[in-house]
C-alpha cells in the first residue's frame, strides 16, 4: 500500500478549511437528522450552545454537503455516532485528511 506521508503545510490547510466544514456538517446531522437538542450537542462537544446555533444556521463552518465525497460523508456519520457515544472506534484528524486529500489537496495547496 502506498500511504501518504504527512506534510505540515497540507495538514495546516486541511485543519483551517476542511475540519470546520466537516464539524459543521456533523453538528447539522446530529441536530437535524438525529434530532439531538443543540444544548446536548454543545455539552458533548464542549462548546457553547451559541456555537452550535451558528453551525446549524450556516454562519460558521461554511457547510456545503454537495461537495462532500461519499467517503468523507461516511466518516462524518461515524464522527456523529462517536460524539453520541454510539461508535467505539477512534476517528482522528489524519482520518479526515486522508479521506479528503484526493479531492481537496490540490485546491488547498494553491492557497499556501
């Protein structure tokens, strides 16, 4: 298997651009699809309810579900389950980065 080696510049771009979008999508799925109250999502993530409200109202994290690959969508679903204590596996930033790298890496690196 040809595994990609981490590059701090790519990781930095992914954290700034992709992770907020993935987090916003995960929050929206918890609130809208699973019906979890915003206060409960905020408590589980350790952030304010106001931040959750901003994710849900699309003021934070620029959510565009159409641009999310099926693989990243499945990872976001696992992340949501993990937040709710229903997924036992560990999800890391590297998992998100590897999942999205093929689609996003060239456009993220353009900004560096």
